[in-house]
């Protein structure tokens, strides 16, 4: 459905996966929109997109995949192998989503695994973010008497609608409390003796690590990590040698000797229940965030839900479990839990 609301002016603060998705969806519908981003974070070239999730996250992931196809964002499919006990109802939901599932012994993994075809791939997040038109400014949002303004160089700017989608930076860019915490999550580039790691994705819930190809050309190089969340503020990286060695040891138990070549990470945003959230925080201000490390899977999908709500001027009644109101009463004291794409 196409909506025509040319009188609406929107400012988006934060140009990551979600902000870039919202921008494109609004522009596609003829909305006057500006995307403001400080460009303090360099995006990863590619991230995993997976349908191997739970509940309505799968439906958001399907919406995200449709978004990537609609806007010609490069996507590269890969087989994946899941190790460990997975609830049969979750596997059934993968099959219902169109994923081809086989349980088989995999020689190079030396174990029985769930082989998934059509459920996983790498999406060129760098292409999405870098090719989206944006204004480079340091900015924040000021809410005064229930109305929001964008502040740039000590000057306040009005807009019909402001959307805060700055990920781990969001809580530091607005003068009201948000129900989120910031954490750092890292992974390493490994060289393996098994060439298969360069062309397959692994989710190992026995040894607690994941592995995904770098460029997918069959070279024995892979990005591997354990998804451990380290509570921190943005720009305060916190990786210790003991953690890296421990993760390397767990990977080696499954794949044999591996060699770490490079380690890097990203700052993420957690909600108390480790689920994404969106909703109004002022008369003309929406917040969307808390993607807890799986924004590439569900971010564009929830962006789609938000944009449909804005354009139709009706609250969504299907994806209500993602609404921000569920977190009312947040007192700031919660432990960062397991990322929701971890099964």
C-alpha cells in the first residue's frame, strides 16, 4: 500500500541499519525526510541475516529480507549448521518459514547437526548504510513540555516527527530516560585448517560459539565469537586476553586448531527483556531500538512496522509485543541477558 502524506516532515537521528531502513521506506512513500548521523561508527561490511529465530522475530526477519530485496541490498545465502538440542517446535517454525531442514552427520564438524538451507545468509550492511543519504552532524534530541526538538550546534530545530534510532548511542542523545543499557560484543577473524568454515555458517550451542564466512569464496577464514555481552558505555571497548583465549579453546574443541588474526567488536543496546522496542516518547518523537545484537535480522522489519504505523496513523495491532509501553516502570536495574537470536 502506498500512502501520500507530502505535508509530513520527518527527522531521523541515527543512521545505522534501522535509521537507514526507515529513511528509505519513508522516501519511497514521498515523505520529506532528513537523516542525521554523527558518523562515529564504521559499519561492518556484512552481517548475518537469519530466519532461524523464535516467534514473531521470524516474521520480522522475513520483512527484513523483503526490504533487502526491494532496495537491492546485496545478500549472499549460505548453508548453516546448528549443533545442540533445539526444541522441536522451534524447528517446525523454521520449516513453516520455508527453510529446508535436514538432520545429518557432518564429517568436517564431526557431529550430528541441523542443516538449514534457505534460512541464512550474509547481508551487505555496509552497502545499506553507506549508500543512504545523510547529513553528518553531532546532534541530540531535547524534549521540552512533551514536545521534541533536534539540537545542532546549540540551535533547536522543529519537525513534525522525530525518530531516534541511534542504537547504543540513543540513551546518550536525549534528555529523558530510556529503558535500555549499552554493551560491547566482539568477535575475531580466524584462520582454520578446515576450508568449510569459509562457506558455511555454524551455530554451536554445545561449545557456545558461532562462525560465519568472511567473503564466502571457500577460503578457510571465518568470523567467530560467542556473543558475550560486556556492559559498557559507547567507545569503551573491553576485551581481555583470557576471554579471547577461552573462546579460541572452545572453537578448537569443535574445529581443531584455529589462529586468531584480528579482533573487533560493536556496541549494542539491550532492553530488560532483550527484545526490540518502538514507540512514542513525546508528542512528536518515536524511539526505536534495543536490537540486542540482531538488528540485521529484524531491524528493517520493525522499521517497516513503524513506518506503516506513521503513514496509516494507526497503531499496529499485530506486533504489539515490540511496543515500548511494555517496559513502563523500568527502574534502570536489570542484568543484560542472552541475545534473543541465541537459542
